[in-house]
C-alpha cells in the first residue's frame, strides 16, 4: 500500500508537470513593450509555430514570469515527493525498525570510521538535492516581481535555476528509480515489529467492539486506555490483558476478541483502493 501511495503521488506530479509545460510553452516577438510597434504579429505567429510554441496573448519586454514560476514550482513539488519517499526509506532502515533497506553493494563502505554501518546514502542524497530544487523555485517566485513589469533582473537567476532544476530532477528520478528497483524488503521484520506491540495497535478495534456490544464510548475508551497503559508499562501483553479483564469478558466472547486482533481485518478493503488507482 505504501508503494501504491507513492505511485499515486508520482502520477499527480506528472500531471502537474505536463500542465506547467503547457503553460510555459509560449513565445513572443512583440517588441520592446509588447505593442508590435515594429514587428507584424504574423511574424511572431510564424516563428512560434516553427518553434512549437504559442504566441503569448500579451507580454511586455518579456513573457511574464508567473509561467516560469509555475514550472519551477512543479519541479520542486516533484523533487519534494521523491525526498518524501526517500525519507520514509531512511526511517524504515533504522536499526530498531529495519523493514526496508537501500541496496548496498558488496564492496560499498557505509562509514570510513565504522565498518558495520550501512548508511542510506542515496536516499540522503535525495533529501539534499530536493532542498536545492525548492530553493530554485523560491528564486522563480522572486523573478515574478520586475520593475515596470519588464526589467531583466530575472535573467541572471534563470540561467542557473532553470537548467539546474531540470537537471537535478532528472538525476533524482533516475537515482531513486534505481534505489526502488533494488530495494531490500524484510516482511518478516514487519511482522515482528507488529508483534512487538503486544496487540496495542488493535486498541481502537477493541474499543469499537465494546461500543458495538452496548458500552458507552466514554466507558469503552477508559477501559481500553487503562489496559493499554498497563501494556506500555510492561505489565503484560495488551492482547492478554484485554482477554483477562472481567469488564471486557462481560461484553465480548473469545470469537469477538479474536476478530479484534486479526491483522487481515484491517486490510479487507484494499482491493477497493487498488481499483481506484487502476492497479
């Protein structure tokens, strides 16, 4: 489901970039102030057609930079999505979780000082580069404000931020695709992490079952919270504490409690999610 979420977000990023590309695909040959004082508009139409651009309906000395800002913002959002995915891998690669792991070559070094380390260097790189792309988007927004709507203070920045943003996002896309393609996934560790909670992750389902059995929400919440806190303090597994509590046993039979702690119950609607995504 996590990867399906990423898939959906990447789809939106692609749509956003396509819209931005359309909105930036304009040209102008309308003179120094945009009035065609010395150029026939038909010349502009001819040149733009050959360049596969559309004539800007109205411009000054330059095409207004809201178009460029939208484009660089779309690039920045896409880069930030990649950073978001990479950060999730970095988090799940932590020693105490270790459900995912960035690929690590046989001769690769994770740390020059600590030979045991397997740092997620590729995902860390995604986080660093995304900061640059977001910074470039900020410069593009600054470029929208020009003296008399026509100075060229934008030009020097755009010579850096436009090729920089596109090149960086291209690299990030290829690099992160390679990471995901070779990603190490440990499902047995995921199950172990779920088991480590002692059933605490099912507290909401227990509460809802008690409510369905006739208990008020306030009473059900108080009982489940009390038992959950005992579980947190190491006074027993939450699943066992629930089964032993006379207030719970008075309302729920073993079959109902077993259903509360069934992990597959939480996944019963996933097919609907995948259908909505077209997967």
